[in-house]
C-alpha cells in the first residue's frame, strides 16, 4: 500500500510480478512443494546464499528440530535417489550426532553425489537447496497479491466480505472489540430512532 507504483498496476501486471516471486506451491514442508533447477536464477542464487541458508542454519535448524529422527522421512524425501536415502539413514541410525552434524553430513554427501552424477537424470535438482527454500522462503498468497480488490486492507477501507473496518491507531486493537460496518450502522440508526425496529442491512 505504500508503493504508488504497485497501487496503479492492473491485475495482469501484478500477476506477472507475483508469478516471478511465487516458488512454493503450498505451505507444506515436503519434497513435492518445489523442485528448483541445479542452476538457480541469479535472484534466487543471491537470496539463497545471503539470506535463506544462513537463516536456516542459524534459526530453523536449531529451533524447529528438522533433523530430529521424527523428521527424517520428510528431510530425506527431498533426495530423489533411494540408495542414497537409505545410506544416509543407516549412518544416522548408527552414529550419535547433533542436528548440526547431521546437516553438515547431509550437505557434504549430497554435494559429492551431485558432482559424480551431474550428467545423469538422478539429480536435476539440489535437495539441499530445495530443503532450505521450503523452510525459509516466504509463502505468497497469489490471489491476494494479484487482485486489486484485495488491497482493501488500509485504514478505513471496508472489507467487502466481512464488513470489517480498522482505524489508523491499533493501540487499542483487540479481536473481540471489532465491529462490522453493518453492526455500526444498525447501532447508529437505533440511536436516531430508538422506538423503531431496524432490519439487518
């Protein structure tokens, strides 16, 4: 809402930008959510190395326990080669490692396999990159971002479906205190005509 250039775009123009930024198919953390090529677009390459990978290793890896045994199926599901999946799982089962050690082992093992089989059809994507993007890349609601009628989120704009309207100041905001425009108009009419029955608008 603060960008005038975005506000004056039509839906087709907004859709073109959203389609460029939209990578993840859904909100699930699984291998079917995306499959990026081995050679990333420069935009994706930069944000992967500068933002996503450091954030994953500093925050997600530690806080969400993605390398815990109960999540191994999800993580190893990103690896398209069954033999490699079984090999990594066997090593994890027999070795006592921290999450960080498992992650480093996974990265190194996958990188070696990619280097050995770049010309094969097995690795047309990098599982490590896909894991990091799945857990860190922002989810975009393409419909909300594309259609201009969804821009009714600024103060004093009435939502067409719910009738909700927020003021500029949110210091007093609480979900239970929100009124719809229909409720407010009914109350105002009752104040003006207390003896008359007011129909639902």
